[in-house]
C-alpha cells in the first residue's frame, strides 16, 4: 500500500491528517496555520490560529477576537508529533512559508512570495524540502520585474511633476503589503502622505505590532482638498471610480500591480499611470525559488498552473497542478485579470529558447537550515 502523503489537498484546504491541522483553510476548521493576513489565506471562523507574530495585529483587526498563537521565524511548534516552523516569504509584512516535518518527510507551503527585498518585509528565505507547494501568479516568461528602485524613482518624479502642475496624485495599491511598500519608498521631501481610512487602519495595526512606518495622515471629510493636492494619496483598489476619489479633482491616478506590464491593463483599470510593482515572484523568481528548495515534487496552487507545470516538467521537475481557492488577493488587486494575455506564443518562445532564471538563481540564496529529517536526503 502506498504511503499516505503528509499533506493533502481537501475541500477545506491543505490538510495534515497526522497533525490534525490545516494550512490557509478556506472553510472553518479547528486548527489553522496561516501564511499571511490577506483575505484569501486568512479567513474568519477557525477555532484556533497559528501565524507569525508580525501578522498578529492585522489578523486581530481583520478577524476580530480570535484565538491566535504567534511565533517567530524558525521557532518550532509541535502538533500531534508533527513539527511546524515558519520561514520568511517576502510577500508582505509577517508573511511566512510553513515547513511541516514528520518522520523525515518535509513539506513547505509557500503561501505567496517574492524574492526581491522590498526593505520592509522580511526577505524571502528558501527552505530545503521534499515537497514544495508554490503559487505561480506570474508564472509566464513575459513577467519579469525591474528592480523596485527604478519603479519608485519613476513614481516620485511623477508625484513631483503633479505638484508643480497643481494636480493631486493618487496611488492605488492594496491595503496590506503594497501600501506600506509604497509608503516606505516615497520621497517625503516632496510632500506629505495622505491615506484612505482602510489603509490607515492597516498602518495603525502594523504600528501596534512595532513596525516603523513613515508618517501618514488619514483623510477625513474635513481634510482640505488644497492641502491634499500638495501631497500624495494612498488609496485601495475599492476606491477607484468612487465619489471619494473624484473629490480630489483634478488628479492623476496611478495603479501599482504586476498586471501593469500587460498591454491594455492600465486602460482596463482606467489609470493615468501604471507602475509595474508586484508582491509576487516573477517568472525568474519562481524558478529560482523552486530550484533552491531542492524539492522532489512541486505542487502549483494558483496562477498560470497549466503552462508553468508543463515548463517545470520539461526542465526536470515532477510538477503537479492542484485546485485551491487562493489567488483572489487583497481586493482582487493581484488576481488574474478577466482576460489574461494569450499564453501560446510567449510559452512556446520560452520553451524553445530553454528560458530560465536570468538574473536570479538558486546560488543567490542562503538556504534555511533544514532541521531534522533532511540530512543526506537532498
């Protein structure tokens, strides 16, 4: 009889039967291990939650009075003989990969991740494992990110020009992760940063958790429009096209997303400017991260799962697609667009040219110590 895998994909989420816990379940369960506080991974209704300590205040703000245990990166927790530990995912503040180990079998659930150090999230740290469960939101070779410094230089220049021309500057990004990343890279010599209430509530939760963020001012009905025009406004995707945003006319509206790299995406979002900024790994980053784990099998949960699994299989990985309810990120900002670009031509080109990591490789990383169970196995 074949050995039962340590982790299974069920209709409630990723389940560890031996440990009797779920990872990022989408139905209420007794024990949930949470990779990060985005709504597609951290849902209300579970009896007990385990997450990284930097997610604590945001989870309490979003989910209310929950029974929450928090741990540091690398700290070990035992559940019914199964060892659980969290490692940095680099996606947003407090995001984690979940390492699960039992009798020498090691799985890592990545949640969402990115490889570039954004200066505010704990940088991604690959973990050696036998089985790696990975996202592939941007798992096509057309998606290759520029260093964030180029993006933020462009953004600050755009803001400065708007101030000179008397227009308000509105930057849209989801309230946990993108908003704080933008905030920390804005040039405050240009002006003040004003925030939509949803973003400011999240900032306040992170500050309660000890995160040092640059100063922001919450926009209220009493905030003078002329004052705001001299600064920059951080707003969530839900504010686009609303009376709340129109009150700042005349304004320029910039949208931050990895999808801005697609022709026509800016037009679909009705944005004046598109800034290609994602909190997910690009094509090169996904491949480099998977290679760095030394894994025997890869399971792809959301994104371009079909095309990316085919490519991984062609370069030697045992890759599998799985169905989950992940991928509808914060307010839909990084969910796949309604009409994603055709994959055929780009994928064919990638395969025929043996596309692979160009600027990122497994050698770029310091791989986390594997702990018990992997000595001599990988």
